[in-house]
């Protein structure tokens, strides 16, 4: 089956962010996500899952283990299991990206209370 935002399960997360589940099995999760300007995810980590983010539109800022990374359209970044991280959109424009998790992050997200 061919998957797209139009025919995939959709949900919202955080503050007005969108996610479309393109594939979700125990071993692999692929989501297309959209984040409005000025929005940040909460600091968290995954015990098991490695994540790979690929920017489709705009520039995201990732904080990984207290280091700051700017990831532009057409670029990607990997996050190892156990890494404390979050994505934020510090720009004035909406961003869109793919997030690929191996294995799936279902029941593998630990939020860090600050």
C-alpha cells in the first residue's frame, strides 16, 4: 500500500503539532510530523529506540545531551538510545520532518521533569 499524509492515521501532540503514522510495527516506526513556529517538545529519552530525523521543510533545533544542533531542510540527525533530547522550532516558519525510530518508541518514552 502507498502511504501519505492523506491516507495515514493522524494525531496531534504537544502544542499544535501534527503527526501522520506512515508505518508502525514493533521493530520500526516512520512518522511525518509538522511543528508550528515557536513550539518545543519536552525533554525526554528512549531506553531502547534509536531515532533518525530528516528535515523536509525548514530548520529545526535539536538539544541532545545539552548540546545544540541546527538541522536544515535536506539534512538529518540521529539520536542514540539513552540520549536526553528534544526538538524545537525556533524559526518564524512551520517545519516538517520525518522521524524514523528503530524499534518503535511505543512505550519507550521517558519524560524528564526539570
